[in-house]
C-alpha cells in the first residue's frame, strides 16, 4: 500500500496531517511519500488531479481526502484498501 501526502512548506495544516499519517502508516507498515507542491513531482500531481487545496492524501494513486484527517479517519481509509 502506497500513501502519498501532498503538502506545502510552511503550511500548519500540512504539518498536522503529516503527524497523523506517520502514525497511521507506522501501524500498518505502509509506505508514506510526501509530495511538496513547490517541487516538480508535487506540481505534476496537483495539476493531474486539479488540486487547489493541501494537504491531500492519495492511497494507491487514488485521491482519498483533502484537509487534515483525524487518526481514526486515517485508519478507516487505510482499512478500506
């Protein structure tokens, strides 16, 4: 399972989302990749998905949420896959 978290540097919501997703991923031993919207990989992804808001989370390439999820919401999203 591959989790991608789209973030922006200096975004307080993104830092909070990263904390939540790091905990959730550690419980599942999944892979977490951070994609910054200011870097090429992040720009390509945000354009492809027409994302205007960060943080955003993708699981196995599918957009699953925008904004900061609680740890329980993150666990629920991981269990759906």
